C-alpha cells in the first residue's frame, strides 16, 4: 500500500463512488467504495489460524488508514499554505489521493508539497520508535502482520515514507524529481523526463515482483500507468493554460446556429478552455460547443480542435 501524491482535481469519477467520513482542517476525507475490497481481504486474512482475528485485523486496517490520512493531510495543508485549493482526500485500496484544484505554481512549491507526505510518515515512525524505546520494546525483526501494534506502526510508516520517495510518478518522489529537473528544464520537458524515469522504475518493480512478491507487480503496473497519466495531465494543463474560448473557436455562424438548435452547450468567449470548455465538450452529445456573445452565436469549438492543441505526443514546447 502506498499513499499517493497530490493530484489535480480535473474529474469527479472517484468522488461519485466515495462517501464522506470526516472533515479535518476544512478538508473532507472520503472513503472510496473499492476500499471495501481491502476490508474483506484483511478480515479474511486475519481470520486464518494464527492470525490476530477479524477484529484485530480490522483495527490494524483502521490504523493504516489513519496513517495514510495523516500523510495526505501533510500534502494538503502545505498545499493550502502555498496557495492551492484542496477539494478532498479520497482513501483507496492502494492508498490516498489528495485532490488539488490547481497545480503548484513553482518548483519550490511542488517540492514542499510532495516532500511533506513522506516527512509526515517518517515523523509518525520516529514518534512510535521513541515511545517503543521508552517501554523497552524492540523493533526487530520487521513484521507488519504480527507483534505489537506500535512495532507495526513504526515499520509501516517507514516503508510508506521510503517507498513514496522512489523517483516515479505518481509517487511523491516523482514530483520531487520533477521539481529538481525544473532547475534545468521547462515544466513540460521536466515532466517528460520524470515520467520516463518513473516508467523505468515501474518496470524494475514489476520485474523484481515476479520473483519476490506479486503485490509489487501490481504496484508497478499502477506506477507505470500513473506516470503516463501524470505526464498527459500536466502537458494538457501547460498547453491550455491561459487559453480562452475565443482563442480556439472557428468562425462558423451557420454551424453554430445549427448546433444551438440541437441544444449544444454554450460558453462565453472568455471561458477558460481547460476548466470550462473541456467539461462542456465532454458533456456535449455533438462533441462541440457554441461560443456566444450577447446571446448571439459567434463561433464553434469542436473536440478535435482542442485535441490538436493538447497532443501530448507531439513536439515538446520550449517556450
């Protein structure tokens, strides 16, 4: 299990399948429906002979979830202090996701937000180790399944903190790496380099997992596709940043009028392409929106027009 880094909140798919459980520091914590899979796995595994029992297993899962929430809250609180808006934190079977309304504006902001999660996990581990020392409890051998709860808390948080520092999107280490690469490259090129390194790390994880632990293969697949998704989302953001509907519309009044007759979505000339036009296109049955001014159609934006602008596999921008 790993705690995922902050991610732009550009869709609501995970929100629709999640339920709110608590609000902390003004941030809504939600639990995704698929988390029940993890509950079932823990209950089943804990009920086996020699296990801690169903109640014990589910209590340990609750502690794990709390540690992941602290990890994500660290990301979110730093993000808020850096000027971002945090919509929510969603708990998934693979960890947590902090949903930000906007991307960090500077490499320094991204570094601070990304590193906050692992530091929080290491802080929990250090506190647990200190308490264990006071009570004379040994932390060896490493065991996440048996032994005292404090022992497991320390090692779980050490592993989560260290794992998330791997230089691979969508882990925190991938964002730390990108923030460092931005000292030499622009954001798009830094993202491409970081995503490429992330995919290499993911392939290495899958290769090791085949011989060591199939759970590592599963995480490697998640990291591999997460790196690609992060690369695409960032490049879309870069290429659409600041663009308005009037910048991309086609001046075709006849087609605009025809689309209006078929209830095509309408946007203003000053509508933000990333935050207003694209959601309207997604919801439009005709895959087009009409740009109107003073209730008069002045142009059309089709899905393919925007896709041409955000071709993430096209040439890298250098400006």
